[in-house]
C-alpha cells in the first residue's frame, strides 16, 4: 500500500512539474511576442487613423469587387474582381497579423456611395463605371500609402505598408488594362 501511495505522489509531483514548466514556457513565448492589443497600442494616433483607413479601404474594395462579380457579364471584369478580392483579403489578413488590427466589416462612406451608384447599372455601363472607380480608388490608395510611408514610425506598420503598396500599384495597372480592353470591345 505504501508503494501505491508513493507512486501516486510521484505521478502527481511529475505532472505538477510538467504543468509548471508549460506555464513558464507560455510566459516566455508571451514575453517574446506582443499580443494583438499591445501591438495596436504602440501606434500613434495618426498611425491608428491610417490603419482604420487601410482596413476600410480593403473592405470596400472587396465589397465593390463582389458586386462586380454579380453584375458584370464581362469575363475580364470578373477575373479582375476575383484578383481584387484575393489581394485585399490577403492585405486585411496581413494588417490583422502584423498590427493586431481587428478585421472590420465596415467599408468607408465613399465605398458605400460607390456601391449605391453602381447597383442600378448593368452591362457595359456597369463595367466602365466599376473599372473607372477601381482606377480612382487604387490611385488614391497608392498615393495615400506612399504619403504615409514617410511618416510612419511603427516598424510593423512600415513593413505592412511596404508589402502591400506593390499590390495596390499592380491592381491599378491591371484595372487600367481592363479599362483599355473594355473600351476596345465597346468600340467594335
């Protein structure tokens, strides 16, 4: 019986040590990498405002592209919309991972107005207006990212911006190409 108690006590002791070691390991991991809230707290007011802008912009572009997938009958426009959705979803995820920003489902007021404007349109008119808005939005976003890049001090935000900016410029270039294709197809 004494051997049974010794074995049980030994087992409890080993389990207790293991749990303590796990807790210490978790504490060390937590000390190495700040959690989301801490990373978001390390932003200046201007940086937080930019992060909100970026999140709303990405969300808005996704919503407009989803509208284009529903309303357009042009394969170039639909393919472009798919690319926009992929790029901006990835950018939102990167924003969340690098800055700790909680993903938003809110688009900017501008985007909401664009969606209202586009909703009643159809056919070639929809395609032309959608692409024109994509070009304007991506020019604005690329310019805003460029402007803010020189002002941002947070290294995670700077890294995020440097990673996303080429995608915005590529989306702009692709939209311009689709616009040329849509215009050429219309004039035939």
